[in-house]
């Protein structure tokens, strides 16, 4: 079934969290990186030449907007005062849109970080049932945290991106901090205690180094698969580096080129 405009609006938020600001054309070009299109989405439009239905629906968000500027509850603002219209990340707590300085900082980090769709270290971890259940537990934890802070209508700020797009993004869940800024969450789950080591791939570490203050590890431990419940420790980027030892664990092995 084709994605609705409401579902597309929800997907635009994680796109803006790593770009800050995009015009309509850029959203159309990049939306596939955060939303997996299905067969119905890519059916050619009957009314828009050279556009698929989902690309048309992106344009409809702007076309159906009657105000020059409108704040959407998903966490962004659309400004129609320019052509093409501009989508801007919006803070639901401060009620302010992202500044140009912040946009520049985000775009530089995004340019340096290259997401990898195939992340074999993470694939190994996520093939386990406990890994999937741990992420679901973390999603529920985040929804409860935001509900306590901002009320029940804040649950839509929590998005389980790895379930939709795989592990190439460098994180599993997107949420917001107490001040409304973006929080990226990588979940690491174990049935053991907090002393159990966990694995981080090169892709994940690259993401953490770029997004620093916004990146967190949710270390879920003593997790019970039957009750789907465990304990949680939230580790920010700086504590991750200062309180943990990083040791190489795997090697990339390639066949030698005999001509060399």
C-alpha cells in the first residue's frame, strides 16, 4: 500500500535531523534514504509528468498548505515564501526553527559521515532475537520518557529507524532531548550484567564522532526475553570515550592481488 502524506511527513523529520534544511526538490531526491518505497509508491503519476505517486505526494504537502509558513507536529516548518518551498527542522520545546549556523554545522557533519547500508558487524548482532527485542524495549522506554516530559502527544517524536531502513544510518532510534534537540540512539542489549562487552562497528563509531552531543548508547542489560524487560544505562558520547576501552575485534580479509 502506498505511503500516505501523513506517513511521508513523519519520514521527513529524520531526513531533516541530518540536513537541517532542505527545499522541496531536495526532499523529493532524498526521501528514499529514510523511507523504503513500495511498489504502489513508484507507480507513475497520472497528473505529474515524470513523477511517481510518492514524489507527487511530497509536492502535495506544500500545495495543500494554505499558510505561507506552517509548523507541522512532526517537527518541521514549511516556508512557502520562496520557490521551491523550504523545509526546516523545528524544535517543539523552544518553538524555534533551526538557524542557518546550525544548518551549516549539520550539513558539514552529514557530508563527512557516509552511511553504509550493509554493516556486517551490526547484522551479526541484529540477527539475534534479543537484539530486536532490546530495540523495542528502548523505543517503549523513550516513549515513556517523552510522555512524562511533554505529554502523550509527544510519542510521535520517537522513530524506530533501523526497523525501517536497516542499520546503515549509524543509529537505531531517533528521539528528542529534554530541550527539544535531536537525540540519536544506538541500542546494545545483553542478558548479562553491565560488565558485558558490546560491539560497535566502524560505521557506528563514525556516526558518534560526527554527531557527538546528539549521540547516545542505550546499554540494555539483564534483559529477559520472556518478559521483554531489562535494565538500562544511557551513555553519552563523552562517557562512551572516557569510561570504556575500545579493542579491535574483527578484520577485513581480502584476497591478494598477485600482480602486485
